[in-house]
């Protein structure tokens, strides 16, 4: 089965600045795809190209296996809902009035609108003016407007921007729930941790290029976590293993990036030199840690 979104060699140049370069996106159907990268790395430009809001300088876009071109654009855009930049609502109107406008514009049924509002859990807030909504509620209203026509693909550009921790948690839950119902959700963030566990597939962008694309498991498999050795003589153990990049870490010794064989070798070496070892541990890695490995410590 074809992917929800694929691109081949997608690129965008403004003047002589290549802001997106040679991008091969593969977004499987029905997943939450986390599109991560620092500010200015080209996330919004890429999403706008997917939505035909920005014309690519090179490459092509396929949606549900069909190439985006003049003859297919209308059809394919009909499969996509999006929230790009600020939520699209009129703040002097109520949530209900905004939804009604979207309904008329897109020629939607009452059922579609009601379902979308329920998915984002705004049904009890529809008679409030949008200016009195929290940022999280505004984002959810924007998502309801994008959802109402039941798109197969939802493209959300930094929907967690500016939300408080509770709002972020709510957004994560919503994205998961949408993917569980079969919607493909592509969501961007400049903060690695923000959609960390929500996304099952990740694309990591840096300066317009894809640094990594794949599942979380594939990403984590790429990195070798630090090994921590607990010993009664951390100073001596650190000195003995300094060549491996060891540093003292509290009462332990931290040795970066050791695989299983190297760990076994190092422990044998220390035991041989009569260092009393109490424990050997690997730390759980966060997405940030893995990313540091991936970029050779530069981070995002
Ligand atoms: N319309 C434009 N004209 C010129 N440069 C642009 C335009 N839009 C974006 N850029 C530049 O492209 C780069 C990527 O921007 P953007 O796609 O918004 O990144 P992100 O969404 O990851 O923060 C930035 O350097 C930005 O200044
Ligand atoms: Mg952006």
C-alpha cells in the first residue's frame, strides 16, 4: 500500500538560499509523523509545499500514491486538512459561529461538524467568543475546522507552540486518538521532547536537510548509550579508562558510546586491575540524547 505522503528530491530556494534541499519524505498511513527541527530548518516551508501553498523549486509530492499536479490538486487537497501558523478563527465570533462558517464554506453536514467538535472536546465551549478561549482551545478549534471534512491526512504546524504543559498533554492525546481512528497526522515541532512519545515515525530536519527518518526504534537503535560503572574507587577507575573518554559522574564513572563487546572488555580490564565494581548500568536515553549522538554533540 502506498504511503500517505511521499516526496522525491523536494527542494525550495529563495533567492540563493536553499531552505529545503533534496527531501525524500515517507509518511506511512495512519501514523503520527513527528517532523522535528530547530527554528528556520524548513519545516513550515516543507508543509506549505505539501499543501501547494508554496511552489517547490524542485522535486515532487505524492499524496496517497498520486502525484500532486494541476489535474489532481483539487482532489488531493480535499484529502488534507491543515493548521498552518495561527488558528484560522474569527476571534469576535463564537466557536459555534466559526464552525458554521467553515461548514458553509466547505459544504459540510451537521454530523461532520458535530463529530469534529467532539473529537477536540469543545462541545461545551461553543457559545463562548473565541477571544475568550485559551490558546489551547483556539488550537483545538483550528483542528476541528481542519477535521470537519474528514480528511485522510492532517498537517499541523507546531500545534503545541505556546501551550502550557496541560495543553501539550491534551494535544498529544488528541493526535494519538486521531491516528488510532486512521487519520495520518503530520505534526511539526522545534522542541524534540514535545511530541517525543506521541510520534511513532520521526523526520528530523536540520538546515533544510533530513538528518534522520524512521521509527523511534530505528532512531534509538542508532545510538549507543553511555555506560555508568559504580565503584568504590571512581577516581582510579576514571584514570584507568580515560582513554575511552571516561569522566567521573558522582560516585560513578561515565563512559560514552560503548557497545556490548566494548563494555565487557572494559569491565574485564577494570576487574583485572582490582577495581571493585558494584554495578554497570545504561541510562535510558531521551530523544535529545539520541539526537546529540546523531549530530555529533551539536544538538538541534
Ligand atoms: N517567503 C520566504 N522568503 C524568503 N525566505 C523565506 C521565506 N519563507 C521562509 N524563508 C526562510 O526559509 C528558512 C526556513 O523557514 P521555515 O520553513 O519557516 O522554517 P521552520 O518552519 O523550520 O522554522 C528560514 O531561513 C526562513 O527565513
Ligand atoms: Mg515554522
